[in-house]
C-alpha cells in the first residue's frame, strides 16, 4: 500500500495511492486521523481500515503531493554509509554509525523547489532511501526492527557543503529550509520486500550522477533502528534517512555543485521518484 499526504482544493489530508489516483481517506474512512503521524500511531486497525477503503480516486494531476510526514518529531540521517561514498570522501570506514539531525523545518514536498542559499555556492544532492517509523519503540533488537517500520520513501539529503563543516554535528549544512524533500509517498514494507535490494539513482539535468543498490549499505536499515533506539525513543512519523551512495557533487573533480535552474531527480525501485528544481533563496527577511 502507498500512503500519501496531499493537498486538494486547499485542504491537506492523507490518502491511499492507486493506479488511477488517490483515495481520500477523509471521505472513504472519516473515522481515521487525517494527519500521517497520528494515523500511524493509531496502529494496525488504522492500516487495516485504509487497506479496505474504497471510493472515487482523485487524479494525481489534480493534487499537490506533500511530504508523507510534514511535521515529524525527528529527522535523522546517517553519514558515510556506502563504501563508494566513503572512498570518494577519502576517509576510513566508520566503526560506529555516524548520525546527525536534519532540523524538521527543512522538510519539503517531494517535487517542490529547493533553495540555492544566499550564503553559499556549495549546494549538493544526496539521494537516499528513507524509512518512516510506525510504532513508538525503544531498545529494538535488530531481528525485530522490521516490525517498527511503517514504510519506505525517498529522501534528498540536500547539503550545503561549506556550512556542513561549520560544526562537528553537520546539522547547520544539512538543515537549510527546503533541504529535506521526502516522498513521493510512504510504501508499506509488504510492497517493498527486501529493503536491501533496491536500485537507487540520482540524476541532475538527466545526467546520472549516482547509481547504486541498497545492498551496499554499510549499516543496514535494521542495524540503524537497533542502534538509534538504544539512545532514545523513536515515534510514529519519525524519518530516518539511510545514507547516500557515491557520486555526490562535492567529490567530482572539480566539484560540481547545484546551480539555479538545475533539476535533481531521485529514483528508487518499488517507490518511484522525486524531483526538485533549484531556485534562488528568497531575499526577504522574515520576523513574525
């Protein structure tokens, strides 16, 4: 099942994606929560009701897809988690998982533009498989980690490379507004099968820059959940981005950063694609 958050006629809600469009759950199953995190927290009964939902679909062309979870409590991403990316970064394979936060204010719709910052010319892409947590959990054994995954999505871990190294945490360079496109929807694990056998590609202006498979993850999806949940509670709707393969712009010779007018497309088997145009960051000061 594919679950989406979408806006139609000025109203944002969730729905089930079919071959012909989106079944609006606010109509087909009005007893269900209309926001994704709350829906996931409602558990197996809500999932069952969504699977049984029926009704006239809204054509995809008539809706605006939002990030599946628009306001997660956490947006976590792992660094140096593909061997080829480690090699191009000229560093050693990490002994421990290297995690950083993407501030949740960076969450962006899957096909909305990303900003070229006013303060940097070092804008880069990172195509990644994303996981969305479906159950509140702590101290999850690796062999049970699959139980807490609501579904998978695509993430562009957009990075401002010079700002990334302003602090050890990398958070500053990973969290600019619009720099967390997620989507196009959440695909439940039964449709994905083995999450460690998925082809992943990133194209910039139709040129293939990244071309790999999730079998090359250093720490796999279940390793990641087991490790993170030793430290803190994971909540329904939390987004985990599992790392990027080789082929990022900063590693090219010379570095090839994103420019205004570029288009980035990320594709993953069984999920689909997301695509962002690069635009200038608005110049307005905002104090509310």
